[in-house]
């Protein structure tokens, strides 16, 4: 079985200069946990819900809600993304893809 038979054909992406708020909205709207990050049509990174949680304020913050929303709107995806993501060709077998994921300690969770 090949990767192309299992992969999503419609991919939701985010631009490198989009705000964290935009990325959070896309994750929620599409019920997904990660977004490929694009710059001028080229893949330059990946941002996950975990990246955004790390970049968000702590529950112990004393900031007001409008202050938090303002800060989240100013953080750019390029500041929190993982650069140079590991990619897999669509014509690899699922077994080959699994080996690469395990070797690089990557999961979809």
C-alpha cells in the first residue's frame, strides 16, 4: 500500500506570516491538530496545536482576556513553527513511511 492511497488529498495550510490566532481558528474549524506552513507556495514548516499551547499564556496569567487575544493576534506562525519538516514522498509504501516516522520520533498525536 502506498502513502498516496492513505494521505489526505485536500490539505489545509497556513501562511508563514499568518497570526497564531488565524492558525488556531483553522485547527478548530477543520478539527485537525497540525498545519503545514507555506511561504510563496513552498513548504517551510509545520505548526501543531501543541506548539500553540506552548506559545500561549499560562493559566496563571493576570492578563485580561482582551489583552490575551491581542497578544495571540501579534504572534506569527513563523515564530512558533517547526522549521524544515520531515516529508515523505507520496509513492513510498506505508511501511517505508512508518520507518521514517519512527526514526524521527514523529507521531500524529
